[in-house]
């Protein structure tokens, strides 16, 4: 089983210097919405976050809050595959728990995840420090890691398990 741990940082707590050359994921939350994130993105964190924050400020929206998780540095060849696979898994979980982002532009192809599953059979992603699908205004740091596990069903299909990821009672209240 292939495993990737990700430490999610609140954007307000992330040192700017850690973003240089970092690839990863980010989950933005509008301060007026506690039900679902406004956007889930991935790529070069410094570039993408700067672009998103500039766009939000131009619309006259309150500055978004959220999380960023660093997957690796840009000189690592496989970091793009891992980042896209994790984004796809995160969007799958968000769909399962009713937390898909409000932005309809958020999309992820399953091809990176399927590529990893063809090579390894299963893939586990553990989230540490914060759960990016919980509103940053009302959340405490995680005590234990939340995990998403994906298994290959066949060459072009997979199954995920994420019970430990998000407490169902939080979303069903």
C-alpha cells in the first residue's frame, strides 16, 4: 500500500517561506459560509493562492480563510501525480458528505489516482493537524489523523473508504 501523509495548515498560520517551490492542495472557505468550502484547488501553492486571493479581493468579497497541505517540492517528479490523486480523493469525500465546493470550476480527473492504484493496488492518504472539509472558523486541530484509503477494483475503477475522515454526526446535524 502506498501512503502519503499531509499536514494541513490554516492559511493564517502558514509561514510564507514554506510556500516557495511547494506543490500541494488548498481548500478555501468564504468567511460567510460554514456549510461548504468555496474552492478546492491544487498546484504550485504560492502561485495559485496569490491568484485566488487577488480574484476574491477584486470581487469585493471578504478575504477567504482555509487550509493548505504541502505534498512536495516542485523538483520532485511525482509530486504532480500525487497532488492530483489526493485532490480527486478529497473531492470524492466532499461529494459523499455534502461538502462539494460552491465553485463549479473545481474538477479533477481520476487518471492520476488510477495510475497510482494500477502500480500499487491501494493508496492511503492521512490528514494531520486539520480537516480541510471543516469550516476553519469553528474547528479545533485534529487529535488523530483522518484517513482516506482507495483500492483498485479493476483497471479503470476504484473504491474509497473514509469513515475515519469526517465524523458523520457533524454533517448530519
